[in-house]
């Protein structure tokens, strides 16, 4: 005999893995205290220079060259991303270069390093670092490039100029006997800064590499329109509301690592194999990646493309020593995984992961608790429009 009181309690319960259904009541998977509907934010409502700088930096990142376009061995990502924070340029440049930029109003910037994978072997290591900085106008860009080049040049008395005949306005130098070179070139109000290392200390090879890089990088910038300084604070981070479509587990505060929207190229440059990951993104016709705390939402071109990309993400997790574990029974759009070698003492430990896909979206999310990662996945599935 069915007891009405038990059925009512089961239908209302949201804290067990599956609420026992009565009649046509839907079965509700366990989502803990996580919201099943989007939580709006006000981070785009008012003008913000910090937000605008992040948005413009990501725009620049969509034009930064992949290093393997210059040398096919430079397939490994070695860091980069947005390089301008609330205190100015804080990444990729040397200390003397950052100090030289102190008097200048750097609006935005993005950079990336691509190498040949021998980062721990000085004799075989080679790489190319490209950074692009935006300043209010061409005059300030020129002055900033000159200041950085002069500070870097005088940092070592053995430095000698390098001349690039194809780019006579470029400021370049190397240290004889050392296989590295630095160079600066201004385009409109942007400063392109290059730093390269090859195997042998050969000035002709360094000159050729720098020239080929500038040629290719300028081609990428050909149709780029930098945002004027006066409009920077009005740039919106998330016009399509992708960040609020991810599960809220942290603060809604624009941040390059924890709350950010990237185009596919800029995001690929943050990864271990940028060009390879970009090919995966292109295959899925991906146009945006939203990063929110421990979640990474990818928007593909359509549902079939998203389903195929979910399989690509599944292979990536398995290759990263995750193994399949129980997902959420009754929900087809969720797979979950366990790390083979967790590190629970690390703040960045990611012991458990789930893939969530629905419609044109694929989300990868992490937690250090097995039950919690499933609850997050259930809530994230609902936020994508999924139903059970």
C-alpha cells in the first residue's frame, strides 16, 4: 500500500541522490545547496577600468601569434595570458622592463611563450615569447618601447644592437655569445615585444627569427581596432551571460584566472599545447570559453559539435591520469572522473572532475569531494537547460 505522506516527502526532498517519485513527479538528482537557476551579477553594470583592461587584453590575445607558426618545434605552451593587473604590467617582462613602464599608462596586454619542450635542458631549450601592450596613443607607445629597450639594453654592458632591415624602427639587441635576443616594435598604439632563445648564439638566425615573427604578427593585427582609452571602462565582460550560466561557487569579480571570458585563441594560448588545442576548438566551431572558479564552460557551434567536443575533453582527462567513476544515474549529459594521484594538501588539487554537456555547451568542473563534484554537475546541467 502506498503512503501519501511518504510520497510527498520524497517528492520534495532535494538532498538525496534520487528522490523517490510518486505518480508523475519528476525524479530530482541530488544538487545539495547549489542553485538550479542562474544567479545574476552586477559586474557589468557600471564602468570599470579594471574590467575593461581585462576585456581588452583578451581581445589582444585573440591576435597573438602561435609560436609554432615561426618554428614548428615551438608547440609547447610555457605560460602567458593577461599581463596587466591593477598595478600595471606584472607578468612575462623582466624586472627592468616593468620598472621602465612605471611612468606609462598601459591600458591592456596579453602575451604567451611557446617552446620546444626542453625547458629543463639549457643546451637544447629554445622558445619564443610574444607580448603585446596597448597604450593610449602611438606617441606613448613609442616612448614606452624606447624606455623598455633602453632599460633592457643597459642592464648588461655586453649587449649589442641587432638591426632588422625589414623593420628599421624595431629596437633589438642581443648579447654576443648568448643565444637570446629582445626586440620592440610599435604598431599604432600597440607595442610588440619579442624575446627569443635559439640553440646556438647566431645573430643572423636571431635576426631572421625576429623578422619572421614581426611579419606574421603584424599580419594578425592587420584588421584589429584597439579600444580607445576613453572607452575602456565601458567594455563589458559577458554580454552573452555565459559566466552567469556557470554554477556560482565563487565571487562575481572579474579576474584573469577565476572569473573571465576568453575567445578560443586567447584561451588556447594559456594551455600546454596551444596550437593543438586551437585545432580542437576550431573543429567544434567554438567561440568562447568562460572561466568561473573551478568551472570551464565552452560554447561550441551547435549541439553535435558540443557532443563531439565532450568526447575530446573526455580523452584529455583520461590522458591526464583521471579514471572514470560513477556519474549521476539517469542523467545522460554528465560523466565523472577520479584523479589517479591526488594531492589533497594543495589548494589547487583537483581530485574529482565531471564533464557536463547540453545543447551547444560543454563544462568541465572540479572538486576535492566526490559527492560535491556530482552535486555541482547536477546543478550545472540544470543551468545549461538540461532536464531529468
